[in-house]
């Protein structure tokens, strides 16, 4: 089991997980939410430090974003840029897939990244500047939920590059119900936030359903870049949704 967790860590983060490479594509899928929770724990701990150094400024929100980008090696940001360049336009499926393979970033990709990071900043800066439990749990669980989305996408959409690609091996075997244990853990943690957690869960499934519906209608498939884009978008949306109502909302009863 630890070997599969190590493989998932090495696949979607730059965190140290042993000297020898571990690659178990099918088995590591179930551990994506757990990796998200590890990222969230690191984020929450560093956020507490940032808040002590800059308690009444927007610096912690900016530093939280930079930390997430660093920990993931900008993997999801790159997927968002490539996906936006390909998907936003009246192009056929083959052209879209070819554009996504291009390492250069276009105007739509740059715009999507700026908008995504702007939304994430708006959400993070809307959290109350305190070391309270709600803020800690939000920072912990949002990265986990965002990476949980990948399991649903792998389950419900076929891979778009039959010749091979970054995510090709993830789609070789069907997803089992037991692979969703990490999703259940993230949802359970969310419930400790009370109404805020319920709002977050609703936002998660709404964003996930909308993106999967768009992918199916637009492409009929998914790629590694599209998985990364979905993760980044859902993470930004969840941070924005959970701060609705501002400080008064977050400081209220669970």
C-alpha cells in the first residue's frame, strides 16, 4: 500500500518519496486524494507560519498559491494552459489534441492561468486571517477534493490518446468502487466544517459534473492535460465557494 502511495506522490508532486522511482499506474489512482491531503497538510502548516509573519495582509494568500504551484511542479497549471489553448475555439478533436501537445503557451492558455490563479487568490484572501480550525481544515481538504476529481474523470471518460500519453496507463483497467475510499475520507473531513463543508461538497460535485459534461460534449474523452486542468479549476472554485459570506460566515457556528 505504501508503495502505491509513493507512486502517487511521485506522479503528481515533487515531494521526496524515495530514491528509486515507483510506478504503479492502476493502483496509485486510489491514492490521489490522499496525496491531495498531504499537500493540504503542508499548505495548512505553512499558512500558519505565513499568518504569523503577515497577519493582516494578503501575503499569506499569495504565498499559499506559490507553495501549491511549487509542490506540484506546476503540473496542473501546465495542464490548464494546454487545455485552454486547445479547447477554447472551434477546432476539431484531432486539432485540439495536437495543440495540447505543443509545449508553447498561447493567449487562451495564459488567460486561463491568470483567471484561475486570480479566482484562487480571491478565495484564499477571503478566509479570515486566523489560525482557527475552520481555516486549517479548509486548506487541508480542498487539495484532497480537487485531486479526488481525477478518479471520477478516469472512471467516466475514455482516454483521448490511444497511441499513448502521460495518462495512458491510468485508463488500462476500470475503476472499482473500492478506489473511492480516499474520496470518502475527504468528504468526511469536509463534514467537520458543518454548513461550510456541505457547501464545499455541493460546489465540488457541481464543478465536477459541469467539467465532465463539457469534456464529454466537447471531446468525448479526456487527456492528462485535461485532468490537470480539471484539478486546478476545481481547487480554485472550492476556495472561492468556501469563503462565501466573508469573515462573518466563516466565523459562524458549524
